[in-house]
C-alpha cells in the first residue's frame, strides 16, 4: 500500500524537480522598498503587528512578541541611511504601563495610543513613553473588550475594533464610551472578526476590515448621515480578499493588507479598485518588495512613505508612496500562483494510534488542519514519510466547507471532528471508509503505472474521497452550547471494557473556556476555565491533548504563556507549567501540544522557535502531580530541523514527532529526544482529492 502511494509521490514531485521557475518574472508590481526595519535573524523586531508614524517622522511599531512599542528615528541622508532604534515603550505585565501582546499603535499629537490586546484595554503614553491613562477590561459591556485588535484616531474620537465581540467601539480621546457599532453576522453593519480600522479625516466615515467575511465595511459614526456599504468577497483576484487585516489612508486612497493573498490592494474611498503591489516570496525570508503575511500598514504624516509590517518575517518594509502608485492594474491577475499542491498552511496535527481505535481504518492516520485554505488533510504515517491520502473542504459555510478550521481530532470510532473556527461550529465526519478508498487508489495506480500520464492528469484520474458529514453543532455566542472561535479539541477516550462512549473536549477560544460534549454532539454539561490568570482560569485556550492513560487534559493557555492541566473526566484543575520568558522552561508563544506513551508532554513555541519536552512529576502512588522542564530543541534556521514558527505537533505509535514548520512550508520529523530524522512537504505532494 505504501509503495503504491510513493509511486504517486515520486511522479508528482518529478514534474517539479529542481528550482521552480519564477511565475512572477513578468509581474511589475514587486516594488523594492526604500528601507527595511528588522529581519528574521536580526532580532530588531519580534512579531511586529500594527504601526504608526508620528508628526516628526518617527516610526512606531507594536511588537506583540516582545510586549513593547519600539520607536525608530527616521533616516537622515547621507549620514544615517536607515531607520535607527531610539527607545521602547512598555514591558510585559498587567500593571499600568505594562503590555501583553500589543497589536496596534497610533500616534496623535504628542500621545501614543496602544491596543494592549492580552490585557483587553487601551493604554495611552506620552511621546517619551510615560504612562498617561488607560481604559477597558475584559467583557462584552460598553467600554469592555474581548481581544481588541486595532485602533484609529479621528478628529475627536478614538475608534477600536473589538474583535472578539464583533463590533467597533467609539470613545472620546479621554476614553469615555460614546457608541458601539456592529454585531456578529454577514449582513449590513455586521462583522465576523473585525480587525483593521481606518477613519476618514474628511468626514465621519469609518472603514473596517471584516476579516472572516472577506470584505471592507464603510459606515458612519457619531450620528453622521450616510448609508453603510461593503465591498469584497473571498478569492484571489483584485477586489477579492483572503483575510483583509489592516487598513490605512494615504490621502484619498485606502490601502488594505490582504493577509493570505500576501499583497496590498488599493481603493478609492468608494471602494473602486485602483492598483495592487507586493507578492508572496518564492524563497524563505525573501524581501525586496515581496511580502509574507502583511499584517500592519501605515503612512507618514506627509503621505510620502507607506510601511508594511510582516510579523512572520519580523520586519517592516517602507516604500515610497509615489513608487507604489506606478503599479499597474490587471483585473485578471490572481494572487495565488502555484501554492495549493504544496504543504503550505498546516496549523494543527493529530495522530490516532491504532491501538486506541475501535474500528480498523487500515493505516495509522494523521489529520492536519489548513485554515488559510480552509481544508483538512489526511495522511498515512505508517511508513517512513507521511503520505497524503485525502483532503476535503474549501471556503464556505456549507456542510463540507470551512472558514479557517483549526482544531482536529478523531474518535475511537473513526470520526474526524473539526473546529470550524469562523463558522463557530464543530463538524464531525465519518472516516470509516478511508481504507476502502486507499484500496481503490491502489487499483487505479496499478492500471495507470507505466502509462506516462503527467501529474495533473494523474490527480484527475484517481478516485476522490470526501467523508460524509455525520453532525455539526454550535453557532456563535457565549451560551452553554455556543462558541466564539473554537480552535482546538481532544477526544476523551473511555476504556473499551467500560462500554462507555467517547466524549469531546472543545477549546472555546474567545470565550476563554473548554467545554465537554458527548459524541453525538450534545453538551455534556461541563465547562472549565473562564477568563483570567488564576489557577484553572484561561486566556485564549487553543490546542489541547489528552493523556488517556492518566486521564489528564492538557490545554495550551496561550495568553497566560503556560499549559494548564485538568482531569479529563470531571474538569478539575490539576496543575500548570511554564510562564512568560525566553529561558528554558518558559514560553513566549506556545502553540501546539502532544503527549507520548511515557506521559512526557511536548510543546511548540513560535516565540522561541523551540519544541520543549516536559517530564511528569509523580507522587508516591505514581500519580502525575506536575511537569518539570526536561529539554528543548530547534532554533531559528532554514536548515533541516530548524524552525520558523513551529505550530502543530503530533506523536505516532513509534514515538516519532511530527512538527508543522509553518514558516518554512514543510513538516519536520524527530525522534522523541529531538534528533532530526527527515523533512517532508517541500516537494509537491500527491493530492488524492483535488476538488
């Protein structure tokens, strides 16, 4: 069986042997920047997000990874040809003047306004960095926030995208609440994950990047007359978006950072498309006008320069606004060139060990979520390298479609459950026929072997597999059976001898809680967590994994920079491990989690670019009562075994670790001691289900 699939792998990869020809060689919209601030390797910036220029030309950058605002002095040619670091504002913490994951900054007169996302508040500083005031707490009442993302300054008001509450809140410049606009949905004046925000200085128009509705929303605030309107839809052509995330005005033009399309689109104030610039990199860490997940954008006070920040590359590129205006317009130009067949967007991984299954699926199965292209991928990991045997999904809200699926898992009955994050649902699919599908593919390959068929025709000739949807449950909200951006899950596997059915723990991320469901999708009446930093409380729980032998549920407690452990049967809090920091035993941005057969826990950290291994602490009765740091491995490197934002992690029955090396567009395989075995996914993989 494995050899048959490797035949397909080899044939598919052969057609892409050697270095890819540049598909953008005749594309004139890759414009070199005038200046670059930071890089992956320099350490000058750490996860830069929003940015702003003040009236003196200084560049201010919100560094989510370093929990600070960095201030750079403008170039002064010829003696100082680059932006130069001046000072920083803030440090990690929750006291006045301290920050936790700042995501945006705006300079206004002599004040600096900061979105302190992890503390759910707005903080205001003087230009020199002295604390002035703050407002906001966690919640959904007027003036409270749930993961605010961006800020804009109008003539007399401060406007904040309150992302987790799906609204925009408007305050006066002293922080007094004025009004709230928007609710959850896809209709007029409704949002699904509002992020970037911009205010027109010529009138009371407000522009919002409605990220998961893939559109721009223009509306009025402050009681000003005028109808609201939207433009945009999901896609990769001009005036379409794949997660628009940041907005900025340059005179009368609205610039939009189109995150997953890796480009900037430019419109007039009515939404008419004008031009686009920038392009996805061909090689790791490539700059010079190529952008990789542009997440922040802003203009200087004279509108001479536009800066684009890329958290993925730890840099901001600064362009001449007159140069980018010379970009051309071609409405038939697509942003995606040849990305889809590649291993490109994996986020979470789960492996179902055969010995835990009540049904025989054939091979050992690994499932991977790809939220950026809204698909789920199924691998056979029985051999030396993972082999893709099925994938399904696509953008949408139909039963087999997703909007940013993150969490994946499998019951002992061969059902895949998927947290459909921005449809705010959990969907369960039946995978029991995957073995029959594998057999059909083998038969087709036997008939096609030696035929000389090319890779594209081969994919079209092979049988496809889309698992039937068995059930879905949830919907947006904060009620017991509702979700706000579910992003992780773990099956509670009961012993077969106990004749008890599986249950599912689901991370209800922006409700800061974890909920238990029965296998049939009904709520089991148990919720753990709740917003906060005390033991047992959570801030943005994401990935999770179960130690089924010891009945422990481990949750990545992302904004508390720790892992919290609960009894997987009754939800009782047990212990936590890790804290914020860069030293061994600490976390900066914990992401994926897995547990091996010896009850060691492995955690990926996008901030330190490491995988850490944690050893169980046992009492006299052999009960696990905590975790102690054991070792870590990995570093910032493009070499095999190095990482650029490691995310999902899973362990197979042979104790081999699979890690999604997200920034390098590939996977890595290690033994449990961190020795690198091989990489996978750099070649073009076989896509059995190419629909």
